[in-house]
């Protein structure tokens, strides 16, 4: 399946290019294209070296990044083009969320079509003429009082949603193995034990409220879905508290 192409238009800082490449590697994207980098490009240049350093383990993406003079030259082979922007551009284009973009990219990729997404320069974003080249707009829901995202952050959001869509990604790890749920007999026996010790400690006062207090206490534990290990731990706690009380009172345990 063909994965989306990330296109950075007039990027201004090598560090941002490198961090964007790192985000791409995190989420299984590899085709990076640069349009007219502000400070030039090429192995050994300061901007190239800054990008390589910031990319950490994603150096290969930076090293093979293709450079173009303008957006039309960078998108010649693409079948569908998206443009990211946080501003209303008065252009009659569909506006998608990152999730919507990822779903479209997956469908197009499965059909053998190449998809690209444009990201504008850090300070100004894409020009209207560049947005006009795209088939649709991608906009990220952010705080309207502070809508500006760092370039690498924008790439991360889009790449993450693509990874979820392409990989049907689940959480990378699950809760460690736990003991089976406690049987009702174990839970009720624990309640009896707990309430017996609470009775000795004069917890159920006044006596007329004992039923309500007992019910409220049991409901706390019912909401937890106790395991067999939980019951053993809680019984140990009750025993320790009861033993400590007896020692302080001078009574034999």
C-alpha cells in the first residue's frame, strides 16, 4: 500500500526538518520532499547538518529527501494533494481533520494512488496560491486563541493518524497478567471479615445506621471488580490493622 508523501514548503530551520523526519519514522512514513528550503540544502551545509542531528535515528529519511524549486514540481507524480492550514482561506475545498485525511490516504494508497500533504513554512504557513494547488484542506482542531503549531508537531499529528489508519494500531502493550476475578464467595467472606473487625473497633456507631454504613462500604469495593490477589491483599491489611490494635490495647493476639 502506498503511504503519503510529506512535503515541507520553504522550511526555515534544519532542526524542524529533522524533527519532522523523526516523526515520520515513528509512524512508518519515509518519503520526505523539500520545496525551496530557506537556507539551501545539501550534504555538509549547516541546515542539512542540523536536520541530520535533530533526526537522531531517522537520518536516512533526511539524507534521501528530494528537493524541488516549487510546489508544482514537487507534486507532479501525485494523484491527490492536501494542504494543511489553520486559517480560513475562502477557497471552495473540502476541509478534513487529520483522521479524515488519514482515511482518504489509506483508501487512495490501497488503490495504488500516490497522496501528498503540504506543510507551510514555520512563520507564515502556505501561501494562498499553494493551497489552491491542493484538492482538499487538512486542519487540526486546536485552541483558537493559539492555533499555530510547530512544523514538526503538525507532521506528527498527520503521520500518527495515518499510522493508526494504515496499521489499525492498538496500544503497544497490555496490562500485565493479573489473577482471576474474585468469586462472590471470596468477596462476601472478605466483607464479613472486614465488618467483624470494624465492629470490634466501634466503627458502626450509631447502631441504627449500621445497615446503611455496611452497604456503602460494600459498594465501594463492588465498584473495583476485585481479583483473587486483591482479596488476599485486603485480608492481610485487615489482619495487620486488627493485630496492631490488639497489641496497643495489651490484649493477646
